[in-house]
C-alpha cells in the first residue's frame, strides 16, 4: 500500500497523549483541503518505478477542488469534488468522478463501506461483529436503532 499527499509531504507525527500518557503514530498531511492518494499494490516489485510513474495533478485542488491521477497502463482518473453551482461548496452533492473517461455515478455508491462501518447518505451503520447499530440522519432528528 502506498500513500501520497495531494500537496506537500506526508510527515510522521503522534496523537495527543491520552489520559494514561499514551500516544499513537499518525500521518500528517499539509494544507487546508488536505487529502491523499492511496494505491494498493499486489506486490512491491519495482515499487520505486511504479510510484514514480504515477502522475498526480493537484494544481487546481485548493482553488477548484479538482484533481487528476494517471497510473500508466492502469487507469486515468479525474475528480471534481462537490461541483458547486454558484460557488456553493457545501458537501451535499456527490463528486464528479471519471475513470478512463467514463463518468462514474457515485450516488449509488456508499460513502464508506467496510466490515464494521458503512455510511451512505443519511445512514451510518456500526458493528463490532456481535452487535450492530444504525443511526438514521434523514429526518429532523437522528434515530438510533439496534439492528438484528
């Protein structure tokens, strides 16, 4: 797995110590609208060459929330985060994303999906493997519910 900051360099830091004085390592990324490119590779053969070949254009990231990524012989991606009519940059719209020139409909994708946490518009589901809960934010107030 390789991680690259959209702008600047990633530095290693630590969290603020907890009540017992323990800190955990973390990656710090610079910038007001910070972000990162995560690339999962099958193996680390020719890793340096593969990483050097990735072309990340974040020159319009801070001003217009637009970036593009080209991984030679793999994929060409472009993202315009929350396209904003009349300069409205609130996060209530899906990004415009293209992969190899094809527009991807992100409205049908979950915001996040993993084995223990899933988030889609207005719904958050959390599980520890034994019990599961849902928080529904689609109404006037959040509704909490234990799932079967």
